[in-house]
């Protein structure tokens, strides 16, 4: 078994599911457990100045043998809140071009996942079908650890390489407490993408919203002109959002509203949703539309809705477009490794979006993981290995 695979399996065995309601960083104790594991492994590789903190950040520097600017490699420890993320047993097999039947009964088909058609002969890793795999982002963690190992135990020319593992990326907190001045990197990469060859310099603009609705409950037999049904107001609000602007009906650079959760009764209801768009103007228009809908319903029902609307991150293209040399060197490294570069917009966000706006240009590179945030998440070991090769090639080229 390869060291890359051994690392990945070790990391996905730790439950690091994020919790947006925790009110602390990290939001779950398993992230601290994985942080401590990584710190120990980095020290075992020979790095002495490994830093950890109470928030679950892990940082270390692979000392360079060339005098060039420092590069940061970044991955996050947490997995999405949607499903359990601990995996003690996985399926590892050579894909032969068929539907993949998981023990739970779930099926991964080429019809649903066309990328499978190009993966015949590759080693795939799946779950049993009742948890996340955790490739988002433990594939990235394993890739970075493997790169560090090869730099420390090989003769590859390289400058200083900062290794950074962050908590709570999935709930939007991963980059908040990272000290960029102390990090000292000129630019970085989040290793948090998907398909072979993909790299991203563009993300959504993102906001989240919570609407609290106060109703009035009374006996239904005497409710005329008295009862105000908060649950019905919640459904009315949902119906006012554009029917075609939903994740399941959009792709590419098309934005959307996504209602994440509705808790509703007659007396009170809560609607939680997210807003996404690559274009800043359309992003602002979507926020304005939501605010207008809430205002309309308050006028209709008498100030019963309270909206909390918060920007989460912005499209990093506005900054990275000023650094075209980074993307050019990524493309060169991929081509030298026989990989066709696929520059695509992220239909989501990464720690890199926040870090870019904080002053650390930070594109996103592929990991070979697919169908994140799902029971049918899977990863290609071959593509994880390709990510290692591309990073090493980029580092070597950058060192001159």
C-alpha cells in the first residue's frame, strides 16, 4: 500500500464533521485530534518547528534549498456537516467501467457521474454508502503530507514551503484566525479541488441568511382574522424566490438561492438559506431581492419577519486576475506531467477565497475527489498521486 493511501485512510478514520451551531473554533473535538496527529507526523518527518494552537491550526515550514519566495500549501481538517465523516472501512478497487454498487444500496453510475468514463483502470475509493468519504478535504491533507515527505527525503530543488492545515472550512471559518504575517508566504494553494487537471482561480460570491418569523397561535375554531401562521409565511417566502435559481437547475457561472432548512410551526418559523453568484452585480441583486421579499411580507403581515444577512466570502478572481503568472506556472507544471489543465470556476468556496482577500493569493488545485458532501463521494488514488506530482513539478520549476 502506498504511503499516500495509508495517510488518507488514517485521516478519514477520524471524525471531523464540522458543526455550525457550536460557536467555537474548532467546532468539533475530532479536528483537534486530527491536528495533533498531523503535528506528530510532521515531527516524525524531521520538522522541529511545528506549531499548533487551541483552534486546531497546524503550521510547519519545510526549509528551502533555494532562495525564492515562500509558497503555502493549505488543506482543511473538517468535513461537511451534512453527514457523518468517519470511515473505518472503505472499498478500494480497480474501476472496470461499471456501475458501482455500495453496501448500503446506493449506486454510483456513469450516467450520474460521467467523469467515471475516463477512470477505467484507476484505483477508486468509496464508502459503504452511509457516510461521507472525507476526500473533501483529507485527500488534500494526505497530498500535502506526501509532498512534504518527498521534499524532506529527496533532492528536489525548492524554496521554503509552508504547510497549513485549518479547521472549519466547511462552515466558513477556516481562514479567519490564520496569521498571514507570521506565515510569510508570497502566495499559496488550497489543495481542495476535484477532477484531474482542474484548478480554480474563481469562486462564488457568497452570503448566508436567516429569517425569523413570529406568528400568532389560537384555537383554529376561532382563528378567523386572529391566527397568523408562521409556517405558511415561510412557504410564501420560499415561493417568492426565483424558481429557476436553485442549485439543481444551475451550473457553470449561474448563481442560485438554496434553502438549507425550514423549521416551522404556527407560532414561529425559521428559514435558513444561502446565496451564491460569481458576478458581483448579480450577487448584490440576489441579496436585494431577498430583502425586498422580507420587506413585502412584513408590510403584508405586520412586521413579523426578521432578516439576518451576512456575506461569507467573495470571488477571488477579482484579486487573482492581477497575478496571471501563478496560473501560467500551474498550467506549465500540469502539461509537463502529461495532464491537460482545466481552468474552471468553483461552484462553491475555499479557504483560498478568504485568504486571497486577506492578501495571500491562493488558487485551488485538484485532489481527485468527486461528489463531495454526499454518501456517494469517491476518490481516485491515481489522481491523488497526480496532484502530488503536479505540486512537486510546480515547486521545482518555481525554484529555478
